[in-house]
């Protein structure tokens, strides 16, 4: 199983939706709150090629993007394959 990392902020509805989708699949993830840790925001910007919105989701070394991107992968049946590596 690939490692999953998600950059979030507390009042972000898409962040909550992304975490719920992963949790519903039984996937554990590392969460980084960019509102409380400015250094994590800088890290996210570098890893996500300048994308500054949250959530930003990474599966292994793959930048998935935001919630809409992850949900589209799930609907297409590709998210589970990506998660398994």
C-alpha cells in the first residue's frame, strides 16, 4: 500500500471530503495542516508545483491534486490501483 499525504486547512470542506473518501476506503494518511504550520505550506507549494489551494493530495510520489482530482480517479476505478502501487 502506498503512503498517502494530504495538505489541509481546518475550515476546508473539500479537505474534509477528501479525508472522508480515504477513511471510507480504510486508507491511513498523514495530514499536514498548512494553517498551523507555515513551513508545511511552503513544502506543499514546492511539491505541488505552485498549487496553493487545499487539499493537495499525494499517493506515494504521485501528486494526485485536489479532492475533485481524487474523486475523478475513484469514479474511473483508478484510485484503488494507485493506492496499491
